[in-house]
């Protein structure tokens, strides 16, 4: 399964976004409980209550409020540009989401292509390990029920990711036609320190798809259990390879299923890169994240760069 983005189909961009936080942080809950307490105090003693309310309000703002802001900044922010994620599934319990629906603006996102949900499932990992509540996923729906989308929506989505200051963008689809405006917005995202992971494409040995083909974008090819290139995986500009055959995840109904394609190899790459991003933030280094990844790269003698890139990532 590999969606196709149709660059010749032009649909006007939508300026309004629907943003949805599906979880309330513990700090926000405490803040609400304190507010209820203030209302009780006011009912008992109006004059003293007003004075006390002001004092506690400012204390709350500079303690609980600041903690909530700090907590948000410590999320690992991952944007999944796909067919949408069925976020109500038990599998995603504990993960914080924010969404924007570019296919049907203003409507709740539904994964009607059974692609975005398994991609997100691989990125999160079973049991939400190892990320827990430190992971925030930006669910951006830009593929319809047939897996089709537009370049305009892809550009809009990446620009939205820049505004949100995400850490990662996962793009598990592609196309063969270059696009100058798309390349420009991707370069802008890369300059902001955003890591973009993209599927190389199920081109059966033909050229790598865009946007994986662009410089700076981490292009992910597929290998099998024998560590050989999957027959469907692209050849050309490849950065890393990961297993993309019979990858376990969940479908859009929440059932365990196996998925095959560079889409899912890319999702697994993002899963591993998130782990290394935590390490990267802890160490003092002047090298960029893409260079940092090479410390964890392994390869084999028969792996040629055009098929296997730098190799694969190994984390002990």
C-alpha cells in the first residue's frame, strides 16, 4: 500500500484549522480544581475572598501555569502527514494529539484509507513505549479515502508544522514530479531544525520518490528479514533502510495487522529517530541531528548506497 499524491490536482488551500487536544495535562486539572476552590471562598466571604482569589490566582499562574507550559515544551512533537489517525483507539491511550483536517476542514478526522492509523501505531510503538506522555502527535489529514492528495495541501501541512515547531515530520507517501514551492518550504523546515522522514517509494527498483529525493530529507527504503532490499523498494537517493515487510501495527479498527511497504519502514525509522532525539538533546554537540544519527549506523559489505543508503540504525 503506497498512497499517490497527485500534483496536477489543484484545490484551494483552507485558511482555517481545527485543532483538537484529546488529553488534559495534570497541571491543567490542578489549575481547574484551584479555580473551583476560589469560587467557594468567594461564596463564604466576598470581600476577603476577592483578595484571596487574586493572591492565589497569581500564585497559580506562576507555578502551575508555568509548569504546564514547561511540560508542553518538553514534548517530542511528531507530525504525521497521512490519511488521518483514529485516535480514540485504546492503543493510543496516553498520547497527546492535535489535529488539522485539510481534506474536510472543520470535520473530525477519520482514517478512511487505513494508512495513517497503522503508520502512527508504528511510530508510537506497542504500549506507547518508550515515550509515554512525552510524545505529542500532530495528526494532519491530507490523503482522502483513496490515498490521493494534493501538493498544495502538503505545502500547507509543512508550513503548519513549522509554525508548531515540531521535531519530526513523517511523510509515508510520495510522487515522481519535482515541485519548486514544495522544495522551498521543506528547506525552510530543515533550517528550523525539523527532521523530515519520508518513504523512498514502492517503485520496484525505479527512482526514489519526492519528497524523499530532496536533499536533507531522510529517505527510507525497505529491507526484508534477510537484510536484502525489498523488491518493491526504490533505488537512488536512499539514506537508511529498515524492515518494511509484514510490519506489525494496528489497523483503523484497532485490530493487530501486518503491513508492507516503504511507508511502514519510514514509520519505524521515525520511531527509532525519536528515541535518539532524546539522547541528542541530552548531549552537548554542535553537529546536526542527521550527522548525529551516523554514530548509530550499521551496514553490510554487500549493501550498496543506491539501494541501502548509509545502512540501518542499531540501538543497544
